[in-house]
C-alpha cells in the first residue's frame, strides 16, 4: 500500500537514544554502514574518472586564477550545502531517506513530484557521462596496442554499458559495495597517480606552455559560463539523503564526519591532478588527461583500464536511487541471489542501462554533459534547495541574518544555474553541428 506521496508505508526505528523516528519502507539496507565507508563512497564520486577531465573542462576556460579560486570556493560551498542537507535528515519525527521524501514533507506533493523528476534527470545525466567516460577509457586502452580503426567509440561505449549491466546485476544495493570500494579506491589511486607522475615528467621537459584562455568574443564568454557549471558538477551531491540513509546512528553526526572526510582528504587527489594537468599542457590539455600524457604503453594501459573499471563502480552509486525505487516498488525481498531477484535486476536494471548506453553512444559530448548536468540539476539540488529547505525546516529558529544569507545563496546560484544552462545548451548545439550522431571522438 502506498502513502500520499506514492511510496510504501513507513516503519519505526531508533535514532540513537532519542525517541523512535519513522523510517520509510525500502528494499535496501538502512543504517548499516560506518561513517568512513560513506566517506569513501562520497570521495569516489569526487575522484571518479571525471576528475581526469577537469584540467580541460574547468582550468582551460577559466585560467589559473579563475580555475583555482573557483575550485577552492566550490569545495567550501559544497561542504556547506551538503552539511545543511545532512542536518535535515531527521525532521518532524521522520527519517527522510530520499531527497523527494524531504521535499514532499516540507513543501507538499507537487514539490515531491518536481524534485523527484529533477533528481532522476540529474542522476540519469551523470550516468550517461560515466558510460561515455568508461567507453572513452576503454577505447584509449585499445588504441595503445591496436589502432586499426575498425572499432569506434560507440562500440566501446556499448562494451562499457554491458559491463555496467553485469555489475548492476551482481551488486544489489549501495551498502553491498563494501569490497568493491576497496577495488575502486585502488583503481582511483592508479589512474590519478599515473596521470600525476607522467604529467609532471612531461611538464618538466616541455617548452613554455600557453595558458591564455582560448576563444574570443561571445564564444569565450559562453565557454567560461559553461565551465562554472562544471565547477559545481565536480561536487555533485544531489543524493545526500539517499547516501545518508545507509549510515549508522547517529545519522547526522556520522554524516558530518563523512562529509568532512570527503571535503578534506577526499578532494586532495582531484585538486592535485587538475592543477598538474593544466600546468603540464596549458590550454592544449584535453577533456581526458590521459590522452595528453606520454609514457610506457603498459603503464598508460593500466591507467586507462583503471579509469574504465572505476567509472563502472562509481556509476552504481549514482544509479542506486533509481534501483532502490524500482526494488521497493516491486517488492524485491529476500536473498539477492534468489533467481527471481536476479532476473528482476537483469530485466529492469538492464533495460535502464541499455537506454543510458544508447544515449551515451548517440551524443558522446562529455564536457557538455558536465555543463548541462550542473546547470539543470546539480546547482538546484545541491545549492539552491538545501538553503531554502533549511529556512523552511528551521522556521523561527533561523535569525533574520541567517535567512538573508540563505536567500542570497538562493539568488546567486539561481542566476548561475540559468546562465550555465543557456551556455551548455549553446555549446551542445554548436558541437552537434560539427559532429554527427554516434561520433567517434
């Protein structure tokens, strides 16, 4: 039986030593993970294979000053906004384990539906980007050893999509990532360390680089605005409630620990490889840093394959809210290895990922997917709504000065979101005039 927002009924649970709070029914585990495991999950998103593209998609359009200042500020602002969301996890005697649940509780059914659509659009676009990234990494690995031009990028994207389907079938829910987080961390360290070291070697040997922001006139302005969208995409936290649902009690205190880990230790590798990549290759750095570096083929191959596998694992994090909704709606219970449950994941998750893979191969413009995702959903979900939700939830507990601060954030990020959307749309249209569908980029 569904409740007023279309979800299944709730159950009671303990919130530490506090009174019982209502926990919505879900087919996935709740409060099973340590704060450190959740911190690693969050850090995997920041340091995913996307991080290999920030030298080209953030630093090149913004330059040294704009890029460094922008990344540092977006790190601080993202931590602040994520902490606001974490503090709203238990409101009104309920645990809000889904973003849409919190929106529905604070604003009503219409907001519940709108936020649901916005969040799933966000996650879908992110997953498209991960499939593009994993396919690009696999193609780069193949080209190292056999560049006969028979296999194109769409073929590698299809292979990556198939691998994502296999992983989705084998991994029933977000908490089940445990051992895979170790593999993901290893893959992440491999491709970031290899990219970092080889970039340093190239940078030391290379002649003076050009760090001027490319382009002129309107195109340069649109590129800069699009890069601002990429800044906030790098710290996408549009599913904080869903991730926080997996953390052990006390959920707020432990989530704040996980966030502090993510935005201190967790962001160091991403910042380092972004700056080094831009330093080594200047405005000529690509949107996939490993395309620029020089080194032994076997070492580059390790880096490419590491990026390929890590993207597949990280995609599962951003697909998990979709999986949770489908598993809960259709009453998937019992052992994850039960034939019925395996068949369900094969058909339902496989269908979702086939659609994702098809669109990834159709329009494989990774940089613009970052900008579009940042504009359409990341900025509203991560920066605008947390500020407004905090005002609504805390009501009279928020001072006039605090309200003014939150409204200022809402206004600033609202303007950024609108400008970034227009810029990303314009750049995407320009690229579709240059490249055909199923392009081999």
